[in-house]
């Protein structure tokens, strides 16, 4: 095995905050970028758009001279003025766009009694500067482009997939089949629906499935689980999941135990 391959398999990174971490199976491309990740930068709020009372898009502008070294699927971490201790103040949010011109798009849900989301809904104004580090994270597209992708998410868990999907089609990555399965409660909170419908009508290899738990949609009402369970299980498929624990736990169990998918073919980004 070449030294470079060994480095991909077992590699240590000591970042500038002294955190010593082993990265397993993370492409060198991402590792190299992450060595510089913990630097804090400022981002200016340039637009805020509300879909519903609980879902909003926030657009941030970062100095174009800063190389953000973004890989679709990654997130940024804010240091928000909402607490004394570091862990009380830090919150991560997936980047929902391809980060063109250092404009970051976030897609945020307001959590009942949530301190960070309350701040991001009630206390930020256009022109305000927020402090963040990143992008970082290893929830990114596989390097093997012969894989089929099943992308499963609930609510704002769609954010990293929007970034990945736009990247796939704008750079023509030849994944044979991509299924996006999105779950939410109501029609009004189907995020980015028009965009995904449009991509579906252009690309034969892209399918978009929506599950609404609180009202019927296209003759169906229920959870994401019933939708991916209905897909034919095809060899050579990677299942990528994003959202909160209740959905991820159930999906990992269903896929690996009920559907017999190898655990190595199921990866996820856990929001909390
Ligand atoms: C890598 C990563 C990426 C993330 N990306 C996004 C993103 O793109 N968009 C986004 O909206 N969030 C995202 N999150 C979640 C985000 O970081 C915060 O956890 C979330 O905004 C809640 O923070 P809070 O301070 O408002 O709530 P907290 O004060 O931390 O929590 C309040 C309570 O609500 C519970 N809770 C938190 N979130 C939910 C939820 N959605 N539903 C039900 N209960 C909940 C908590 O368990 C806690 O009991 C991401 C998290 C991670 C780790």
C-alpha cells in the first residue's frame, strides 16, 4: 500500500486548538483543508428569508479574500452571544448552497426553547456580523461515483443535500441514481420544493420523494421510513441520512436490520 493510501486510512491531525483527533477514511483533500479549519472568521448577515414562522434561510457574506475551502455537505460553527461557556455558545449549521462568491446560505429551524435558534430568529439583523469557524465535517459525497445515492432527511436536514445535489449536477458527477427523500410535517414546510421538482424534470437519474406526517401529500401521509423501504434495494448504494436523532436511529436500524444493508453503506450527520 502506498504511503499516501496509508495516510488516508489512519491519519492524525493536531489542530490549532490542540485537539488531537484520528480521522478514519477521510479523503486527504478534506483533511488538508481541515488543518486550517479552526480559524474564526466574521460573516455579515446580508439577507434573511422566512418560509414559515419556524423555518428561515439566512444568507451570510464572508470576505472574498478568505479561502473557505468548502466541500459540499460541510457545516460552519457559530460562536453566538448566548452563554458564558464555549459549549453553550457554539452551534453548527450545514451550508445549504455551493458557497459561490463566499456567500453562505443556511437553513434553520426554530426549536422550542432553543437558545441558538431563538437568537437566529429574534436577534439578528441585516448588516450584523456573526463569528464562525469552518467549514468543517466529513459528511460529504463519496469519491466512488459508481455508487447509487439514497439521501434521507427531515426538515432542515435537507441543507447539506441541497449543496451536494447542486454540486453533482453543476459539475456533472456521474452518480447513476440519486433518490432524495425529504420528510416534514406540513406542505408549507417542504423546503426547496420548486428547485428539486425542477431538477427532477431535467435529470432522469434524480428522484424526489416527499413524506408529510401531518397532512396528505400526493395521496400519501407518513414518515420518510416508509418511502425508502419501498425503494428497490440495489447493490452498490450508499445511504446518507441527515437530521435529528429520532429519525436517524430508526432509519439506521431499519436499513441495517430489516433491509440487510451493510452498515458501512449507511452514513449520517446527526443534528442533535
Ligand atoms: C453538524 C451539525 C449541523 C447542523 N446543521 C443544522 C442546520 O443546517 N439547520 C438547523 O436548523 N440545525 C442544524 N443543526 C442543529 C443546531 O446546531 C442546533 O442544535 C439547533 O439549532 C438547536 O439549537 P438551540 O440552541 O436552538 O437549541 P438547544 O438550546 O441546544 O436545545 C433545546 C432543546 O431542544 C432540543 N432540540 C434541538 N433541536 C431540536 C429539533 N430540531 N427538534 C426537536 N428538538 C430539538 C434539544 O435536544 C434540547 O432539549 C446542526 C447540528 C450539527 C451538529
